[in-house]
């Protein structure tokens, strides 16, 4: 199964995603294709969650040691792509998601710990994008 921890970046697929991002070889088209079906494979789900985390780091809201990935994210994870990632999280955390199923099979404590971290990151990015949308809106606006 590879390396897993309750940290969002604590698995092989997440670290592979950061490596591809740092090397500027990450394909959002390929990721979108992987997410189109009825079932989301573990690697694609982990990639979405890893990208949410690195999007936060690129906005100065997380301190990650993966500096090359964070630098690349500043160029690649604009508000539009970050919003798209957030839209994908509902499916990654639902039925038909292998990564979610794997965590459900783990202990209840591990699932709860992992899910808490994931939900915090999702909410933090929603708030960051909401703030950005409000700051960029003429005459006000909302998320």
C-alpha cells in the first residue's frame, strides 16, 4: 500500500503529486480525466487533497518543506484551479472514492484524525478564495 499517515501529505501518491508539481510535469487535464468516472482511484483522490494543501502554502497559509512544489503552485494554482480543486473534494470525500474507502477501513480514530485535517484544509482554502473573490470584486460580491 505504500506509506500512509493521517497527514494530508503523508502518503506516496500525495508526495508523487508534489514531485510532479515541482518538476512542472503535473497535468491538470490528466487529473481531470482521472476524476471523470464514477469511481475515483486512490492516487487521484490523494492528488486533489495534496494540491489543496499546496494551494494553501502558495497563499502563505501553510508552511510546507516542499519549497519547489510551493513555488510552482504560485504559478499554476490560481484561484480558478483552486476553486476547481475544491469542487472535486466533495467527490473525494464521498461514496465512490477509493481514498475515502481506505480511510473508512482504518480505525475510527485514524479516519476522524485524517478527516479533521482534510476538512480544515478545505475550509481554509474556501475562506482564502472567498477573501480573494471579495477583494477583487467591484461593488462587493460573494463566494
